[in-house]
């Protein structure tokens, strides 16, 4: 896809990865409808790229707000690129999460991209060439302790992307699934960052992820997994899951200790 011809709906546009994607798209000449609940973090980009970027305030868990985004897209003559980048995450053991936190992850990470994609498919199918981009995670391929609910949502996004790609195989709409590894964003709690530090995990900045997404869109790729050795561990988990089980079990004491600290911080009176 030529990015200068891209007309984009981008969700999660005010967050770390979404904001970086918005900037990268505008810099390459795309026209972007940035969807986010809050406008503040987008202000510098709105000032810098007034001809390329506009903000649509929406809570996509509500159908009425999804319809609002669809109407905004119709006003610019339709779109040919939908990027589902909105997401929420909690580093916590399952029994430390409130039902409301679990339901929020399920709604934002699964229901929103599926329902929004369904809503936009008729418009995307009218374009000469179009694409749906779903931002997943390495945790959409590796079940990791401390992230059980989040992993469940990202496994679902990966499965949705694969099935949708096959469902649209005889159309002009492609589907790209992007799986970042740990990324330096505000979604990471101090405890999550402490875990990354303790394990000496590689952590990308949002601009690195955005660059990979932009390259994959321009090259019409199907799947992108960021980072080494993360790509290797995804393959290893598919081939030898018991080996990964044993490796992760050694990390459980650290994960339990830090998740307990995180739980205490989140429930301070």
C-alpha cells in the first residue's frame, strides 16, 4: 500500500504505540483519523500536521461511538486502512484482578477490534486496495504467568486476524497481524517494568514498533513479530511447550513477588 494514498482510522491513537504510529503515518503523507478518548497527547501532532490528522473523541466500547467514527470516515470519502491499536493491560496474577478489570481487557482488546472491523468492512471492500492491521503481542503466542487475562485477549486477536485473512482471501482487503514484544509505554506499571528489568528483557520504544508497522503496511506483509530472541521463543513454544513451561516455572517466585507489590500499590486506600 502506498502510504501517501492511505486514508486511515487509527484506534488507541493517544497511547504510546498508537501515537507513534500516528506520527509516522502523517510524516509519510497519510490522512489519519486518530481515535482516542482524550485529545491532549495528540495536540502537538494536530498542530504539526493539520492537513493530515484529525481527532475523533470516542469510547469504542460503545456502539454509538463506533458509529461516530464511521460517520467521520464517511465524511472524508471513506478509508482504505483500519489500524486496531487500542489496548489495555494489567500485570497481575488472575486472582488479583477484579472482574471489572478482566471485563475491560476483554472489551477493549477483543470486542472493540472485532466489532469495529465488522462495521468498516463494507467501506474497506469498496477501496481498490485495503488493509486491516491488528496490533497484538508476543503474549498472543506465549502464555505468560502474570498476564493470563491479557494473553487470552491477544491469543484471540491473533486467531481473529488469521481467520479474517482467510475469510477475505477473495477480496481486496488484506489483514496484517503485528506482535510487538515489551514496549516502553504508560501501560507498564512500575512492577511490570521491574519484572522486565529483573529478567533483563529487551524493551522497544514505541517509535521502533511504529516503524515496523509502517514498513509492514507498505510491503503488504501478513504477520510481523518484533524482536530477537522473542521470535525464537514463539517458535520454541509451538514446538516444545514443555521446555518453555520449565523455564517459566523458575521465574514464578519473582513474578509472584512483584505482582503482589503491584496489587498492593493498586489497592492503596
